[in-house]
C-alpha cells in the first residue's frame, strides 16, 4: 500500500512539474505583446536625459600608489551633472565652478615632509566613463609641509 501511494505521489509530482514547465516555457500572444510594450518603453527611456544641480560640493578620493594611500580633496561651489543615455550606454558630464583641488602627495620619510599640490580653477568638467577631468583658468601651487602622522 505504501509503495503504491509513493508511486502515485511521484507520478502526480512529475505531471505537476511537467505542466508547470510547459506553461512557463510556452510563449503565447499575451507574452509577446507585453515584451513589445517593455521594449518600446525602454527605447523611449534611451532618449531621456537627467540633470542635477548641487551647491558646495566636496569629494574625497583615495588612490593607492606605490603602496601608499594618497588623498585628493575636490571642492566646488557649484556642480551641474548631465546624464545622457544612448543605446543603453551612459555618458555623464559634471561641470564644476570655483574648484579647489588639494592633492596630498608623497611623504619623504627621512625629512618627515609631505608634498601637497594646491590647485584652484574657475571651472572644469569631469566626463564618465572616460574619467577625463579638465580644468580651465588654473592656478597651481606646490607646498612642502611637515607630516604630523
């Protein structure tokens, strides 16, 4: 009796799984219409652009170079971000105004001195995904200071 119940249960389970998979894998007209609607919405989204305006922006970047961590501080009074999507590829352009960039560079162990680059610019732009950072009307200062770490 137990063997007969097991075989019938197994047969019922196999039939259920088969029907489920056939229903899941079978593509009907309703599925095609829903897919075409999603594809059309995606094409409409491809042509859209996004814009964001921010004030008093500060960014901290940490980069590993020669087994040391370097700190870059970027601040800007005004930032405008433009995001454009074409053919499912993104391009981001960030325009910055009144930029201050402080680069904490190499530490000289023997003298306990650190090189710092202090850069100011009236404007600049950052482009992603190429990672280009362009500055315009730039002032560059080199500073050596004691490292207090």
